[in-house]
């Protein structure tokens, strides 16, 4: 297994550096089809006043269909509406499905931006390859976001911590119970006006560490953002909830090393200021937030290391004071501090410290246009 040196960028991080054409040049790939009904003002006002995460949706969605031997076609922007699907559609039976998650942020001048869409486009295609699905050209992936967000611009909220959450996904729509990679795949991109992910704000969460269930294993689908990984995590998540915890901490199949915190990457802050995060072993989903934090904190002179982190060592570190903070990171919540870790044979409270908050403040300041975008991470979707 290859490991990356501190100075090397992963394949996804390299892809994230690619220059992109301006959104005006990508716009129009998904042309409007038909007469699209728009939500009336009363419904719109009600939604925008009661934003939560992922419960309301815009007026439009982008769609394209891939067929074996023909490639991608039927690019269109249609009304957001229920789908009519054949009950034999392969996705219902065999779960061939991948997705992405990113956000559109409203800046003070009214313009709308997103964060490192090249990273998500590259990861979408990496996930698709793992699930034997076709890749979508990067400019079509980002073009679908441009067209959907421009059409649904009024659904991009402007309050603090709010965004239009963008959910591109692809599913197997071939009508067949045959167990084979589907010959028809449908891509869609929908948007959800959202408030902050955690309704109780930047409050520490409580974690159940499981050694009984794993999110992923060597050679499995852990590094793909595929739907089945989530379905498999709900039962351990329920067990954690029954014990009064909010999230599950997963360890590797040997039971030794920490991997992921629910659907977030994990980071620990050491007494000397070093930030440690598990290296990408193949069973960890490579987060764009993780990558951005590593680059941002290194640029500020902080030591950030990607390495195996033993659970026992982490627990000992919390107890001895060597580990001063633990947090999860991902697009939805950005940064989530951990306040308590419980598992078989231990129950420790984790102090809350300034580093998780600093990272949250710095990243969101870039995303919302309050701080200079030194890395060129922001991509303008609309004026
Ligand atoms: C999406 C996801 C993450 C976080 O990725 P981001 O690109 O930072 O949003 C982490 N772990 C899992 C399992 C995920 O599905």
C-alpha cells in the first residue's frame, strides 16, 4: 500500500487544482425543458423562514442519462418533481448509486459561489469507477451545478451558516433484475436551501466508539461516496443513539486504528499544537473539508500529520492531556467538536478547545467571502 508524504497531494487534491472555465462558459449545457412551475411566494417565504438541513428543495433539477454504447445524452433542466421509475430499476435492488455533497454560498453582494467543485467532480468519478458506473465529464458535472443554481438562485439563502446544499447523484435506472453493472444510469443534481447542519450550533457531540461494526474494510467501498455505505451505518448509529450518543466512531477491521466519525473525517489536536488525522488507507472516504483543513493549517505554520492513529493511544492521550481536542469535519457541518467518547471499557470526556473553532471560523470566512481566498478555492456560480 502506498502512503503519501506530507508534501504530496492525493489524486483528488491534484484534480482540485485544475483551472475551470468561468461559469458563463459552462452554463446552458442543461437546457430548460417544458414549462417549469415555480413555488408560490407564500411557500417560498415559509421555507426560507424555517430552514433546516436537507428537508426543502428548489424548483429545478438537472438531469442526464447514460446508455451503454451511446454515452451521456438527454441533458436537461426540469422541474423538481417526483420521478416515475420502473420497479425493476436496478438501483432499487442492487444499490448501484453514488452521490456528492457541496454547497452554494451567498456573498454580501448577492453573488453565489461554491467551494472546490473540481474536487467533488473528481471524487464523483472516482466513486463511479468503484461502483462500475460511467464517469461524467468534469465540465458537465460543474455545468449541472451552474444551471441548477442559476435557475434556483432565489433558493440560495443569505443568513449566517445557511446555504443551498447541492446534491449531485447517479443511479442505475436500467430495468433489469440481472446482477450486472447497469446499462442505463441517470444523473441528477438537486438543491436544498438549508440552515446549519446541527441545530444546536457549535456544540460538542457525544460519540460511541464501536468495535463490533465497521463502516468499511480493505478492498471494500469505504473510499467511494456510495449510498450503500450510509445504509450500512444506520444500525450502529441507532445503537449509539440508544446509548445516548449522537455519532459513531469507526475503527479499522483490526479494531486498532480510528477511521471515521459517522460520515465525517476525524482529527485530533495535540498539546504541542500538532493536528493529526488518519491517513487515507482505502477504507476512509477522502473528504474535501479534510484536505482544505490540512492545506489551510499548514499554510499557517501548523504541523499537520496524516498517519495511523491507534484508538487506545487516543483515549490515553485524552486522559493524560496530550490530546487536547478531537473533532469531525465534512461539508455539511464543516467542523464538529467531540465532547465525549464512550466504548467498551472507557468513557472519557474530551475538552473543548480553540482549534476546532478557529478552523470553523477560517474556513467559513473563506466560503462566505469574508476572508481572502488565497488558495483559489471559490468558484463563482452566479453574479
Ligand atoms: C462525504 C463524506 C465525508 C466528508 O467529505 P467532504 O468532502 O468533506 O464533505 C467524510 N466521510 C464520509 C463517509 C463521507 O461520505
